[in-house]
């Protein structure tokens, strides 16, 4: 039988009496101790955040594409293949930057400061 990894780190936080009762009820309903249940919920939440970040970037990318294509079309303009391909390239770059930014936020890494690009 393989032993699970040794848990040597601890996380703590304070809750109100009502919150504690709510957590305890949920843990009991799942047949777990409060500590096991909290650990499972926190780890599941962290995993969910990692999966949501790329999806959020993709959703924003699709929205940008729709707005930038349908807006001019609604105004009677024609979107050329060249313009469409430029939009796809720009949106791909924005999605990549957003995904990196979201991953940095999730991991707690500091984000590089944005520069204005202008001369002072």
C-alpha cells in the first residue's frame, strides 16, 4: 500500500459561529471530518480556478471577434479577409496575454508593470 504524501503545511482562518455550523453540517453530510472536507473544498476550488482561466480568455476572445466583426457589418461596412485575419491575430495575442496574466494572478506571482511606451 502506497502512503499518501506527508502533509506538513497548515492553513487556518477564522469563521463566525454561523459559518462554522454551516461548514460542519456540510462536512457531516459528506461523511468527512471538518478538516478533510475543508481541505477537499479548497483544493477543488484551486483546481477549478486553473481550468477557468483559459476558458475565460477564450470567451473574451470570441466576444472581441464578434464585436469587431459584427459592429462594422451592422454599420454597413464590409469586413475584408485581410481585416478579419488581422483581427484574429490581434485577438490571439490578447488571449495569450490574458491567459498569462490570469495564471500569474492565480499563482500569486507579481505581475510586470505596464509601460506607456512613450518617452519622458
